[in-house]
C-alpha cells in the first residue's frame, strides 16, 4: 500500500528543504562575518531576515543565489533587509517590490 503522498507534495517538501538549507547557509555566513555584532539582532529580526532571504531565494535563479557574497553584508545591510521585511509584513510595501529591493541590495554586495 502506497502512502497518501503525491508527487506534488514531495516536490513542495523538497523545495522547502532546499530553501531552508540555502537560507541557513547564507545566515551562517552573515553571523560568522558579523561576529559579536550579530548579537544586536533580536530573535524576531533574525526570523524576518530568514523569511525575507527565503522569499528572495524562491524569487531568483539558483546560480545567481550561489554568487551572492552573504559574508560581505554589513550589520547595516542586515538591518536594511529586516526593515524592508517589516514593511512587507505591515503591508506598507508590496511584497514583490520589497523582495526586489533586497535582491538588488544583496546582489551588488561583493561587486563593489
């Protein structure tokens, strides 16, 4: 007897796992780079950062994501990402607009 799990559900779960792993790695790079400054972020801000990065990951090509220099982001950059995420959650900014802003910001880090 087969379990009641469709190929679509397996695909969605695989997508979520890949997204979670990509975000976890990106956040780890930022945390390592920021060192003690990472402690300035509240738990809720870290959750918003992870949520925003996860949506950006879903929004862009994997190859492009892999080229982002997350270890080069500053604490100010992280606070900007969190600020945009807060605006999206509060419906003060359209989600796709905010995610595009975050994407442009993280993409240019390391190109400078």
